[in-house]
């Protein structure tokens, strides 16, 4: 691999921005500084007039996911290639075992699927059931496989939904291991009930989807998960926070000193629930995801959560189904496969709606699109910043360039784009992944199988201290 010198740009990390060159050698950043000399044989990339930022990290994607009787269109190659086209160089995807399936069996399956990835990848592993084998496999995943986060679906009754017993056991085990519990916060029992009520009223189209999953359903689950984590003294990460009520629950918990972290999706920051009332089934169904897009006003509260530091990361929940797959729910909204795309558009949408409006500074943009995810999932400063020794995942960002987002030009294999027709200002012109130039002015050079699995080590303090405190606070067993 030839050395690469990125010259003349403005480097932006989460803590500051400054004029500097960036030298990439053997897949790592060898130097960041002014007037760096190009090694013999190096390629030189002129970054004049552009920002030089860390490659984006999308901490929530679903590539090649078997779900609701079908499989997503994007696999690990097409999905990571699409990510690179938009400036994202690392994804954290999800291993989702079937109920009663050993966690390690599911993990090995997903690792096999991901070998074709063009960009770097890691995994959260879902806990969908509980017994001693799950406890044991969690230990193996953390200690041997570099998994430091476990996902819990509080929705999808009769499928992958966790009950409270599973949550408690898994959260406690995660604390012992130095791993982060994460939750999909929706009350699955209420969703199941409300879906039946909507259908009994004759509401069968996509408009029934948000009606069966109102904000209170999400807020209840978020508060319950936060309360369980508080009792057990374990930090918790709430995925795809979509409504003001959940954001407020996180803010309240943080205000009293609890370690709670929140993720928000690019779609929830920019779209509203009017999409479900469109008379075109394909259009409305194309937006069906969970939690659903919310009424106007909720997005503003999510932006305030990012600005205040009570929400921390941005993601996409990239999970692409085509119109034919979505049509399975034409006569029953509860059968529409849940999922939308966005891994390619995330950075541009958040820059346009965040930086261009004054909501975020460029450094804050880097924080919510890469650095915070790297810190929360323990791969910083290897990922998420441009410093000597970090992985050479670098994006040249032109703040003046424009692009109209469309299914016609996207790299994703999905046949729908929730941002269709939106013109953004600020786009990635070049993407470097592991020192390789994989996007150059629209020329995507993704290589199947070039991506590397990223191990994420377990956390030390505060997990160690919290575990000790939990043990001290535990009631003394009564002798019998």
C-alpha cells in the first residue's frame, strides 16, 4: 500500500479544528502537522478548501438481516460500500440470535456473512433469551471475540422481545464483564395490543404503524430500562431515541448522575409522521420502521438533546427492504418489514440540517458522527479522531458542494430513499479507509472483503467500581 499525504486541508476533530496535513502509512495515520513532507512514492491528495475529518462510524446498522420472513437487500459488501460513498468507514452491526439459539452460533454466522465487507465492522450481540449458556457465551464474546455491547429488544412480542427477567440477568452479566447493555425501547406488550386495536377498527394501511407505536410506548420502555440499569448500577445506551419523551427521560437520569447514553437516527432528526398518511402505499410503507417517524416538534427536541450533550451519537438503523418485500403488509401494516436505509446519506443530512443551520459546529458534528461512538464503544482513539497512530480512516469534506439525494444515484441496493429529492450542502468528496482511497470525486473503489473486523475491548473503570458498589449494596443473604 502506497503512503498517502492529504495536504492543505482543515483537520477537524471533536475537540478542535486546525490547518494541517495528514500522512497515512500502512493503514495508520503516521503524522498530523503543518507542511509534512511526502515520502518517496507517496500519493498526494489536495484538500485545499475542504475539511479533513475522521471517517464516520455508524453504530446501528442491519446488513443481510433475516427479519419478518425476509432478508434485507443490502449485504455486508453493498452496505459498507454505500457507507463509504457517504463518508462512513466503520459500522457496528447486530448479531440477532433466534430464541433459544446459542449466542456463539449466531455470532459465527454473522462473522461469516461479514467477511465480504468493504469497510471495517464490529458487532453488538442481541440477548433474546436467557439461561446459563447465554451467560457463558456472553463471557466468551467479551473476553475472546471483542464484543463489548449487548442489545435487548423490548419490542417484537412472540419473536425476539426480552422480558424483564432477561433484561435483569443480562444487564447484571454485562456489568460483570465490562460490557454496555443497549436497548430498543418500545413496550412490546402495548404495541401488540395497539396493533390489534387498530386492525379491529379497520385501520390496515401504513398509517396504522405510528398509531400502534405512540411516543408513550417508547417512553415507558426507556424509563423502565433506565430504572433497571440504575438499580443494577450499570451504564446503558438507548438506541434510536425518536421522541421528546424518551429524550427527556434520558436527560432526567443524566441530571441525577446516572450514566445513560442516547442515539438518534438521521431520519428522526429530519422527517415526520406525515409520510405514513401518503395515499401511495409504496411511499408510506417505504418509511415503516420502528420506532416510527414522529409528529412535527419531536425532531427539534432531539436536536436539543444533541446540542446539550444528553444525546450522544447519530446512526441510521440501515435496514433496506424493497417494495416487493414491503408489499407483504399491503393488507396488514403489522406485516410490513420494518426498516429504512440511510447509511450513505447520514453525514450529509446531519451536516446540512445541523452545521448549516447553526445547531452544530464542525467539531460537534465530528463528535456525534464518529468520536462519541468510538468512545462509548471503546475503540477511541483508534477510530473517531485524526491523530498519530489512529486508523487511517479519513474523509475530505467539501462544505460548499451540493448533492440531491435520490434512489436513482444511491449506492445502496434498496429501491427507496427516505431522503428522496433533498438537496444537501456539504458532502464527502474523498473517503480513505485503512489508508486506501475508496472514494474519489464520485468514483467508488470499494473492494469486497477489504474490511477488517474491529475488536472492542471491555471497559475498565467505571464498570469495575460500579460492579464493586453493586456487590457492596447487595442485601446480605439470610441464613436458613
